C-alpha cells in the first residue's frame, strides 16, 4: 500500500487540475459563449474553481478540516441549484419550473437538517451527495429521452448540453454507490484507497466531457444556424416537353 501512495497523491492532484479545466477553457472562449444554458454552465465552472481553491486553502494551508467540509456543503447546495437552473433551460416539459423549485427547496432543507444533526463537524456526511446523484441521474436520463424524441434538426453530438449531460451522468452514476457505502466504510484504509481511485477516475472523465462541451459550445453550437439555411441554388427551368421550332 505504501508504494501506491505517490500514485494516489498524483491522481488527486490530477483530479484538482481536471476540475479547473472546463473553467479555463470557458475563460479562453468566453466571447463565443452566447446561449443562456452555456452561460449558466460557465458560471457553474467558475463556482467550481472558486470553491475548489478555497477548499484546497482550508485543507493544506489552514489545516482546518471542519472549514473545508463546511465549504464543500455550501458548494453542494450551490451545485444543486445551478444544475437545476441549467436543466430548467434545457428541458421542455410543462411543469419544469415548479418541479425544480420544489426540488431545490427540499434539497436545501435536507442539507441544512443533515448539517444540524451531524455530531462531528470533521466527519463528512455523504447522504446529500447520494440524494443529488440519484436526482440528477434521473433528470439526465429524461433529458436524453427528450433530445432523442424532439431533436431532429442536427446530430445530438453537436449539442453542448449532450456532452455536459454525458459528463454528469458518468459522474453521478459512477459515484452513486461509492457515496452510498462510504458512510459505513470511511474508516477502512483499503476503502479509502479504492474511494480515491474510483472518485478521481470518474471525476477526471467527467471533466474531459465537460471540456468537450465548452469546445462544442464555442465552435459548433453557436454556428449551427448556418447549417440549416436553405440552399439558394438556381438550376434553371427543366421542361423536357417543350419543343423548339426553327422559323
């Protein structure tokens, strides 16, 4: 297990860098991000970068685990709200406004309640994460259903929301059971190693897909309208029945 420690540490650092990658790409192509959903997504990546840096500062500089975990709790609530707003802008069903408003209210209430009943401030509670993973996994599956049913103007891979959803689906489904069983196994050293490997691998994969979404938004989606313009080609009049006579 000692031999794995440097590898795991490098995996954690790679995970930190991967979390910043969508934000960095968003900054590079910020002038090309014009759609409302893309703007919400860029704001989300900005919040990820800010909270990540503050979490790293609390962990490695202040050495204050309780403050780091409190930061993570705040971010979890903000993430739930921002992703709800993102899918509010990308879904079409009739009662989506009430649905996401109620979901956000319940999740915020549950997160606050979970924090109040937590006896040890240095012990992270995985229950809100489990709820978030289950909720958005179902939302994203429905999103794909809508896209396959209604999106007929262009290939779905040309849609930035497809890559965002693919990334988050990998993240939420890949970590669901990991978070679910973390409560009872978080003091097991072998489980901590497995947790680091699985979580980092899934998160890096998510951020690669989110980075593709930024590139799609910058280079393809904003120019899709030009792909569907009718072709103005004058082929002349073809009338094989018309006959000409020489006079």
